[in-house]
C-alpha cells in the first residue's frame, strides 16, 4: 500500500464521492419521513409519508425506523391486512407468503405477534424487527416487477399486490436506515 501514489489518491477521491452520494441520498430520504419523538423513552420514530395513518383503510407493508437519542437505530416492518376494499372479513392469518416475481418466501407469526381489531372494517397487523434475510426480501420487493403478499390463516386467505407507493417507501426507509446507522452522528 502506497498512500502517496496517484492511484491511491484517485481511489480515495472515488470513495469520498461515493460516501457523499450516500449521505445526500440518506438526507433526501429522511426528508420523506414523518417523525414522532417520545420524550419518556428518548426515541424518535421515522415513518414514511406514504404510510397510511389508519390500519383499517388498506392492506400494506411499510418498514419504519426507531432511533434512540444515544444513536442506537433499528428497523421494523408493519404488515397489515384489512377487509376495507374486499369485505372479506377475518382471515386470522398466522403466516404470509411473499411472492416476489414468482419466488415465494413464507414468514410465520405466533398468535401474540398479531394485533386484531375491528369497527366497521376488520384489521390484522403484524409488526416485527426484520432479520438480514428479511431486509434483503424488502429490497427484492422494492425492485420487483410484481409482489403479491398472501395473508393466510387455517381456512381463509387474502392477497395484496404491493403498489408503487409501498415500493418507494421501502427504498426510502432502507436508504434512511443505512444513513442513520452508518453515516450520521
């Protein structure tokens, strides 16, 4: 390694330019987030502006970010079924199948990992911290031509086609998450 060579200097400039681009993209992604600060727990929640405010409006998948004042940052995913558009009723899903351009991945939930409620509509929501393979799955969903999420229980199921707003939010949240965990102070 020869730090004073022209080759090393060029590589350093490319690295600095790449880091500057990543920081700029992360900052732009953060601008698309709604934030909520919890004074008691000293943490900020970052949720994409496209995420629906209410769980009984539409089916969706949206990742979001939690960040403590000390800088500790984590990712979560909200996965929501509702019968608002279909009037299908309760699914009582205990697993979901992600069909990403025809490749299937299944995620199973325990009963206590899903919140269920109703008023004039039914909704069932799973909220989880994704592991590394599930983060890759989010990236695959964002880059897919078509992703279908099947909410499936013992007797019933309902499909949701991931839309462009959800894909945009996934890209933005993952970009902001990368920025917050690797490039911000």
